[in-house]
C-alpha cells in the first residue's frame, strides 16, 4: 500500500515478474532457526519398511562459522 510507504515494488516477486514476465510464481521463505526437537518423517507406504529410524540428525546451532560454510 503506497499510502503507508510500503509497496510491493521492492519485493523479489515483482523483480522476477518484471525480468521474466511470469504471472504465477511461488515464494519459498526459510530461516536459519533451529529448534530443540526434530520431527521424524514416516516411511512411504509402498516402501514396506516401517522400521523407526535409529538415529535422528539434530542440526547444529547456527554460528557465523556454520553459516559461512
């Protein structure tokens, strides 16, 4: 809304539209926060392997060193 100084002109979607002409696009938003819990993903039904995973990967705390990698 241009009345409050906030417009969409600076958004990535507008820039991609102007550059490519794509009318429909999706925006993926992500962050680098890591929670204390990691959800398990169940095996696909057609795999036939419904054994629980023994070891769950816990993401590292994001520090400047990890982010630079």
